[in-house]
C-alpha cells in the first residue's frame, strides 16, 4: 500500500524533522485507524537508495491523515513523494 507525505509535523515555533503527516488516498478516519501501528519505508532517490523506516503512531485531524514517526530526520525533498506501508 502507498501513501503520500504531505508535511512535517510542526508547532508555532518548531518543526519536528522526524515526524511527518501522510495521507492515504481513499481512506477516511475510520479506515485510517486500522493502519495505526504499521511500519512505513521511504526510499531516497539517487544512487544510494537510502531507506528510512518509520511507524504510524496516530491519526491527525478528521480527514484521515496519519502521523508517522521516523527513526531519523527526514530531508525536505521527501515532501510530496510516496512511501510504502508494510
């Protein structure tokens, strides 16, 4: 299953580089709740193909978006790209 990284999770004065907001197409709040606890993988473009792993922790808002906590900080180039949900 695939999802799209929408944005970093952020507050008024701070941006969390290892916490991302993702959206799964066709999923509402009830369907998204079933994905909590699953692992995600983002593969970086380029020669190295670095893989960053994370875990879905909770819902974000009422539209079915999800919060993902990654093991390391994510680069800005990941915004708008697809990730795999395992």
